C-alpha cells in the first residue's frame, strides 16, 4: 500500500491562498499508517464476515436496527446513521431484503417515507455473528493497544470525528 | 454513524473456544471514533477530489504510479500496492484509461502480463491536484493533532499495520 500524499519534490504546493507545506517525514509515516490500518482492517473484518454471508455494511445495518426502538428505522435516518447516500442504502436494503434480513414497510399514519425493519431472521443472524465479530475486532485492533493508548487515541480522534460530522451535516 | 460492535446484553459471546468479552465503554468509544474518522475522512477527501473529477482511488493510483520507476507498474504489483483485487483494479484502470490518465501496455520481452503507465496528462493532473489534496489532508486530519499525538499514534498503529499486512499477504 502506498500513500495518498506524495512528497514529490517536482510538485509545487504554492496556491493562490498561499503555501501549504507537504507532510514532513513524521506526519507522512503517521498518515500512511492510518490509511493502511483503516483499509486493511476493513478488508480483514469483511473477510471474516463473509463466512457468514454478510458484507461489513450489512453487519452495520443489523447493529443499528437492532439498537433502534422496535428494531426499525426510517430509511432517511438509517442513511444518516450509516453515513451512506440514500441511493446506495436503497440498493443495500434490497439485497438484505432478498436475504430475509430486513423488511421495507410503510408506516401506517406516517407519510414521510419507508421504514426498514429488522426481521426475526435478521435478529438471529446478528446474535450468531456478533460474538465472532467482536473477536475479530479485538484480535486485529482493540487488543493490540494498551489501555493508555486507547484513551489517548480516543482523546485525539474525538474532536476530529466531531469536525468531520459537522462538515458532513452541512453538505 | 453507529458502531460495528454492539453491547446488546441479550447477545451472549460464549463460543466453543471460550468467552470473548464485549468491548467495555472506553474500548467502545475508541472503536466508534476510529470507525467514524475513517469513514468520514474518506468521504470528505473524496468530495474534495470530485471537484477535479477524481475518485479517491484514482488519486491513489496516480500517486503510486508517479513514484514508480518510469512511472509504470505491472498490474499485479499495482493491485498489491493499492490493496485492491485484480478485477476491481482492472475496472478502475479502464475508467482511468478512458479519462486519458493512464495507459495499459504490454511490456516488450515480458510475458507476465500488462503494465499500467502514467500518461503525461495523468502526471499533469497529479501536479495540479496534489497541493489541494495535501491541504485537505492537513485541514481535516493531520493538523488537528499535536506533534506528540502524531508520534504516539504512529507508534501505536505501526505494529497493527504490520500485523494486518502479514495477514493480507497470507490470504
């Protein structure tokens, strides 16, 4: 894996708004490590969920719906909760509906669109898969840090998540 | 955005190999923050690259090829470098070929498959886009940490990246 930011010396970073310095060596190695862990972890967790015929996004939908009141959610809220576009979510829910995991239904008396419901089969699938997924998350990520590292990284990441959430809400 | 690991008390994590404990509150908030930052940052950087008609994976290909000797790479090596499946990379390179950014060519005297070359237009595109991308990476991620946080997170993430790379190589 390589990086998304090159230090290529032939490329100038001067712009109308002034210079943006390239990442220095320490910033660069951190940025590469972050990208690599994000990408490879996603790949590894996806692979381990495939055994259960689930994509990683399917699993996320199962979790979100299982935590929602009455195990259902308006499609627009589900799109927001899972940071997906409505069209992409719609395709995914169709696939999951065909697999018997969720059901799309209009809510009586609510004309603001469709709800996605977790089916009994979807709930049972989550119960079966969740312990395996927790094991994967621990083995490949969480258990590889000390408690001090976990707290320090949370402190560092939380404001960045907040910043990015705000930007996302605005778009 | 929600999490990929639920603490749902109704779900038991006992398995044939023994208990895997659920994430505790501190592990859980860290795991959620990591997922959220990964996902939202990818979204934000993608959005800012769209202005230049590039997907984030396209930009990565441009960077990797621009750093390769003679600005070209065997397709199989490019798939490894960008952690993509060969079939997915092939589709992507077709799109980028249609946009004039890369060229697929057989290498004379080498029968082990095709090479992807960066075109002059691809190189110029990267020169134009790179300063904007660095600005995005700084604004939404790197510049939001102290130098101490950057070093500490690199120390924590590097062994995890190494572990995941090894797993990936084995599969």
